[in-house]
C-alpha cells in the first residue's frame, strides 16, 4: 500500500523545517518547466539509485500528478521493504493549484 501526503501537509513540513527527503521522479527535461525542489531521481533510474533513498527518515516522492511517484514507491517497497515512503497526492499539479500558482502546469 502506498501512503500519501497532501501538498498542504508537505508545505507544513517545509515551513517547520521537518527533516525529510524530497525526491522528484520526473524526467530531467520536466525540471525546466516546473519544480518544487528535492533530489531528481528519474523513475527509470530508481533501480540503480536505491542507495540514495533514505531509510532512516520520512521520504516524500513526487511527480507531475502522483502516478509515477506511486509506481516508484511500490517498486522501492518491493525491493527494500521500506515503509517510510509517502506519495505526494496530486503531485506538482496539486502544488500549483493549492500552494503556489506560479508553478507552471503542464
């Protein structure tokens, strides 16, 4: 099962300096369009980058809409058994709608 976090909850984590890892699984060319930060590990590179994903703090994974990030989490959980992963519900589109409308939607 994939746990989710809302953009409002993520904004609160950022504002309170909560210690977590933010991972963007979108393709590199998408970063030029819009980003909310974090480490870019494109979905197709997750298998060779499992060691970059923290197992001792909360990890938020996001993409454009939440579908690719959910798939990334399922893969990571299957490979490592990690339960500290959260999918950003609605992805960067929800962030644009609810938090910062200067983030371009595409």
